[in-house]
C-alpha cells in the first residue's frame, strides 16, 4: 500500500459500474451507500527504557449498505473490486426484500474542512520518534528520583474515506489523528503509585513531539503520581461533590450522552425516551454535541454517512431539546439527521454516536464553588467508567481526587468511585462554573463492539448527593 492519495474510483473501480451496482442493491430501499476506506496507522511504545512496541498497520476495504425500514443489510470486503462489490450487493439486497421504500434525500454537501489532510505519520522519521521517546523517558526520571518506571506512546493515523450514494452524490474526507500519552510509576518506602497524562487531536504529530508540548505533559503525569503517594483511602457514603473542568466531562458523556443517542430513544430503551420538551436537568444546564470544533479528536467534517457534522443542542437550560441521530433512526423518528452517524471502519455498520459532548459554562467562580462545599470530594481526574443505558446508572473511578472540609481542599484520596444515575445527577447540579474546558484529546467511546474517538468537556460543577464508594472506615 502506497502513500499516494486514496482514489478508488480512479485505480480500483469504475465509478459508473459501481453506481449501477449500488442502485441495484438499493432499488426499493429507504437508504443506502457505498463506503470506501483506507487507513494507515503507526504506534510506538517505550516502556521502562526499552521499545516495547513498534507497529504499522495498513488496511483498505468497502462496506455496502441497503436500508429498508428498521432493517439494514450490510456486507463488506477487504478487496475493492467489481466482483467483490457485486457479491456484497447481493447480500445487502436481502434486507430490501420486495422493496416498496422511497429513497431518502441525500445529505447536504459542504465545502467546510475542520482539519487538514496532513499525514501525521510523515511528520518525523522512525528514528527521530524513537529518540523523542527516549528523551521523554530521561526527562521524566530526571524530574524526581522516585520515578521508577516510564511508559511513553506516540501514535498517528490517517483515515481516507469516500462515500458514494445511489443518486450519484460522492463525498470524501481525509481524517488525520495524532496522540502522545505518558504514564509514570513512582515509589517511596515500598509504596508505588501511578500517574498519566496525554492528548492529541486531528492534526499532525509535529506539534505533539515538540518539547514545549510534551514536557508539561510529563510534569503533569509525575505530579499526579507523586500526589497519589500521599493519598489516603477515600471515604464512603452519600455526599456532595465538585467536579473539575475538562476531562471530568467523561462522566457527562457516559451518564447522559449515551442515553441521548437516537437509537436507544427510538427503541425506548433509554432513561430519556419520551422526555423531549421536559425538564431533565437543573436550570442553567445546557449540553451540546458538537462535531464542528476544528482539529478536535471527536470532530468530523462529514460523518460516516456523508452528513455534515453540526452543533447540536441536546439539553437547553435544563430542558431536553433533541437527540443525536444517524440517517436511519432520524427517518424512523421523523426528524433530521444530526451528523452523528459513525462507524469504526468499513467493516462496521453506522449508528448514532457522540462526537464532542460538553456542557456550557455558567457564571459561578470555580473557587467560590469549592468554598461552598462543606463536606465532600473534589474530583479532578477520572479513569474508567460504565453506565446502564436503560436507567442511567453509572460507576466511575477517580484518578485524582481530594477531601474537602468547610470549603478547604485537603488531603488527596485514592480508591474513590462515584455512583449514581444520570437523570438524578443532572437534576442535582447546584452550581456551574465559568471555566468550561475541553479534554486534552484522549477520549475513546465504545458501543456495540465499535470504538470511535470522541471529545468531552465541562466547567467546574457542584453535584449534590452522589454516592461515594471508598474504603475508609
């Protein structure tokens, strides 16, 4: 596979023939498309002073879909050829049956580009990337003698997409992605703790491997690890909590975002089903999913069905105003697609997914919010979490958190988990800071076995009455 631009209708397929096959597959269907993709990715991992992983992956293929009502026929292949396309069309056609559908209007086109077509992999030579990883390792160890292990990762990829629709519309998108991740382990008197930090986005790798970027990232990872050396077991019980700005928005993503995806609401399996126009959050709470933010990890010029991404208001001043939609669920619910039809690759069918999901800021001073917390937890960093879509119940683990007493931030705590449900948490938001921030570009989201990059964000928030799982007695 070469580094030349992906041009499948110039080198692999005749466009007229492909369009004819697609039209045969979708005759009498409600919707459908031919999705072609080429992806190249590279990953380098230095762990404990040695290169642990050096990988390069290249793949290409297509997926053909025909949709009739609630049923979708989908077939994919790693071989982009007329023969493979005809076989895929036969399979996808099974979902259409005897037909009777009316082809949905095509998505609106766009000339907007939210990111460049730069290839992040080409921003530095392989040897120079190895040297940078070693520099990161040495820098981290020099910061503090308690640093005993360093893991540093450089990753870069380029996804090239072409979408052909039955009415003849052809859409393209070139999507770069780059990321640097650093984690450290520190030790003191036999006790070991870890800390991590990273980030990236839809841009080149060059800006991430500049020392001006990665040195502060390393310092932050070391700071968190050293902080955890002094952490005490977290308390358990029901108490108020203050969430920091930025990455803690992952709680919003899991506890609320998934429940606002169109398929769950059409099937009435979401805790938010049937609540459009109703109050679902405290006054002042406005939640958006916005795929139009330039260079952000979750952004898309067009989604994987060809719909331009949008700035979608989901909750406005506490009132539920909309859901995130792909084309199929939007049509079945009688609303417009919102640019949230996403798939992991050509081998996966699209579904409603988040892009960059965040809460707008309020007017409260973050320091004043903390000063109002009489007895609770201040959570700044989060690790893994999970949610039950049907009832919104969530569990999240904190990677950086503090005990707060009488408005004073005191000792760090470890082992804290936040337990609650999204609907109640939204209603119990008591203060919204004026410091809305987005995460540094580290989010991934899983749904139905598919993983896609996402972004999150929020201001400092106070939430009343969350259950804290901890080990302190």
